[in-house]
């Protein structure tokens, strides 16, 4: 249950994949995709999607191994784990911990109890105007549970929305209240998005650290509080040490991504923990730590691939979105194109897996340009005949 950034790390191990996604999604054209299972909305059609998964699994000679990449898929797998484990091999953290980590308010309370370095925040109901809060502005507002279709009604593609003052927050409150959910209001950690660094790990069922790496963002779209469009694998000792501490304090077993933001004074502030597979697993696998392959080997009963010494500087980008992000950041097209061409991993276009880019990006682009050119020729032809 994921995209090309989950399929490719498995494909590098030679694992054929059945993918749960839309028929026209990029991942449907990957050379590692053997079967496409039409997806349903994991938020609103979870029971029907579970039935579809079980029906597929029952037709297989051995239990398939189930991977999940989004919050919606994580919750579906966790909440239906009893049914799914009858037909699938899967690794998912303890149910209550999953609910705590996905729910930002519960996580904030839990992290405070564990004395983890989180920014100050408060949970606010959207049923009335926000009360006076013991927070310093500017603040960011984000949904209690990330559900893109609902949060987009706020009128922003950002994961969280920044407010410089209480007056600005009150002005935007009707749009926020329209989501019909509680929101978390949190003090802003100053600094650009490139100050967001992350720790990625797989902790096996015995509680042993099987593999880890660190990384940092380069660009997002929008430029602030947006979705990652370019990132880089690092080898930051302080990020790794604090990441291990956070996952150890949580008692997590499975895969985990811990996001920090480095404050101007160098402190690492904890933003969130995601107990699922992410797009980072693609560049991580090229950099020497293939977490999906390790999980696959453990669940299939094979020898686990040993992590190699981390290769710092491996980059990933989504060329379509990062072109826009670079333009907004004032980076010229030629300079960006040279940089993107040298990226070791890409969301759509990889040399060892070119069809997703060709079928979904290049061919439609060339076809559209051809049709526009032909329309222009026909218009000129009609105009010359009329003259």
C-alpha cells in the first residue's frame, strides 16, 4: 500500500510487488509492479478495502507481506490487524501507540509526560472561537489527525498554517472551523524548512535496532510547511542519538520516522513520529540502509540484508513538484535541471525503472505539445485559405 518510493527498495531486493493504488498512478507502470489491486479510500471505505485485500491474499500460495505508507493505510492495517494477520504477514506497532502517534494531541500529551523536547502547544476545539492561549506568536495550526481532503478546505496546501498574531488567527478561524475537527495550535520553531531533519529506523520484534539513517529536507512545496520535494541523506550523530532516545522512550517496535526541527541555537525540537514506511526509504536504500528489505526478510524468514556504511549526500526529488519549488526559491531552470539530473533517486524518473516517468509524465507532455502544434498549424492553414 504505497507508491514508487516503497516499491523500488523492495524491487532492488528482487521482490515482486502487488500494489494497492489507482490504475493510472505512477506506481502502476513500475517494472517492480506485478499486480495492481484497485484502491479504495482508506478513510471512508476501510471495511471494503480490507475485504478486497483479504480476497487477494486468499488467492496466493503463500501469505503476502503487507506494507503501508500513508497515515490512512497505517490506521487501516492497525485497526483491522486481527483480520489481516489471518492472511498476511505484517509488522505494525502496538495498536494504542499507533493511535497516539497519529493523533497529534495525544502525541503531544504523551511526549510531554516522557519529557521529550516538543514545542509548546494546546488543543483547540473548532466549535467556538479560540480562547486566549498561553502561547507566544507566531503559531502554527495543524489538524489533530492528518486527513488531506478535510484539511484542504482551509484553503492551503500546507501541512500547517502560520499565524503571526491572534488577530490573523481569528480572521481565518471560520475556514478552520469548517473542518469540523479539533486542531493543534503550536508555537513556531523559527527557521526555514531545510532546518527539518529526520531519523529513520527499523527496530525488530526483539527490540534490537536493525538499521538506521538520518536525513534533512532541501525544499518543500509550498516553501514553508509544505510537502517534501527534495531531500538528502545525512549522517548526523546528534539527530541519530536523539532519534534513538525518542523511539526507545516510546517503546516502538517496527519502522519509525522521527522529525525534528533545528532551532537557531542548534537545539533539536521534536515535531512528530510516523510509525510507517515513507518516501525516505527509497534514498535510504541507495545510501546503504534498505529498511523495507530488512522487514521483508524478517517476515519472510530470510537472512536479513546487512546495512552498509551510510553513503552521505544521496539525494531524492520529485522532479515535477521540485521544479516549482526551485522556481519559487529563485533558482534558475538550468541550474535546477543540472542539480536534478544528478539526484541519485527520483519519485517518478529512475534510470532502472523508467516507465512511470515515460508513461505518466513524458508521453502525455509530448502528446499535448504535439496536439497544440497541430492545432496551431490548422488555424494558420484556415487563416491563409480565408485570406
